[in-house]
C-alpha cells in the first residue's frame, strides 16, 4: 500500500515548492481542512518555529562560546591511564547543550577512548547516570547552562569503576532482582482475551513507583548502601513497593515480598535521609515508599489488621 500523499486534484500545474508551502500553511482553507490535516500542519509549523529558535540561539551564542568539562579517567588495561586522574575538554557550546552532548563531542573530536554509557538521550533508558558537579544526575537531562564551569563529571560513587565513567552495575541489578520484580496474581482472568484489571485509584497510587528507569542514582547517593553492601537499596525497595501495592498482586506473593523487604538488610536500614528522593531523575518519592513498606511490614506481623 502506498503511503504517499495523492497529488491535488486541480487543473493548474503545481510546482513542488508551492505545494510544500501549502502543506505548511493550511490557514487559507482552515474551514475545509480535515482535523488530521490541521493537526499535521500545526505540528509542522511548530517544528519549523523550534528550528528557527534553535538556529537563532546557536548563532547568537556564537562559535566562540565554549564550556570546559573535567572528566574522570581510568583504564586499568592501559599503563599510562591506570592511575585515576581528570582530563579537561573544552567544547563549543550551543543553546540547549547537555552534559551528554559535551561528552559525545569530547569523545568524537578529541579522544575516542573516552568511555561512558548512553542510549536513548531522553531520560528513559537510565544508562547515563553520572556524578556531575557533586550530585547524581542523568547526563542527557542535565543542561550545561544550569552548571558552573568547569563541569566536573565523575562515575557514580559507591560502585566499582570499570573504565572512565562506566561503573559495574551488577550488584545493583542483583538487588533489583532480589525483590522478585514481577507479578504473581492469585487469579488469572477467566477469558483468554480478558485483561487483568486495575482501578484508576490504585493505578494513581503506584504511578510514581512505576517510573523507575534503573539508573542507580538513588543507590549511589545512599549513605546506608555505601556502608552496607547487602542493603537492598531504594530502587529495589521501590520496585517491591510497586508490586506490593498493586491490587493485582496475589496475597501469597505479597507476603513473600514483605518477608524479603523486612529482612535485616531491608527497609529498616533506611534512616530517612531523603538523599535518594532528592537525586531521583524521575521524581519518585522513594523515601516515602520505603516508609510505607515499613508500615506494611509492621501490619503483616501484627496479624490483626
Ligand atoms: Fe538514556 Fe540518558 S541516555 S537516560
């Protein structure tokens, strides 16, 4: 099936340039344009305006404007880099530039061995959590304009550095898996195509808990996790919260889950310092979720609730 727009039905010859203009400017015939056409034209107009603003910003900032990033370097496999140190990179600045943009520029233009993780570039995959100017942040979500120069970029604290800005996430993933991050309902829907329904109120309750992107920023900021390697940590406890508070969770599984989180290195270790909540790039109220699970653990043990 062709996805091309059919040519307009007219006797007049149509040149391509004007045809494009007509598509961007629907206002001539707003009355007759379909809602879909109007939406698409408005979207194109917004895109064109954003391009113009970006272009203006770039030009006004000029090629001369630069920022300096000071980046942690370490590579145990290369003799001259085996000793941890910092390298400075001066990068041309443009409006809207993020720390990740600066790192990519430094890697592509100055040193191809500079190593860091990234993927989605839109705060979704969680792979570029770093310690930037003394705080855990996502590099792709952090604007250079919000930071003082020089911008100091380090790997996440409290994790083993593999190379440059890459840390070993294995322990973090193990903690996440240890709370059984999956559903185990008591009953399945009767019909093959029936949904496992959840009320809007319950969905609202766990909404923030589902936003975790497994970046590890919270774990890295937690003093308790730094001193107790077995502590489940805020991300794993939040994951347990997300399932334990879901009304579709089976009773048996919920009991299991509460047993996991009330263990010696579970929720009771949290000292409500709120550092995890402060650095979470998805604004999950992690400390609150931990406190709520503490209450659930108490209720489960009192037995008369
Ligand atoms: Fe995916 Fe930043 S690159 S969260």
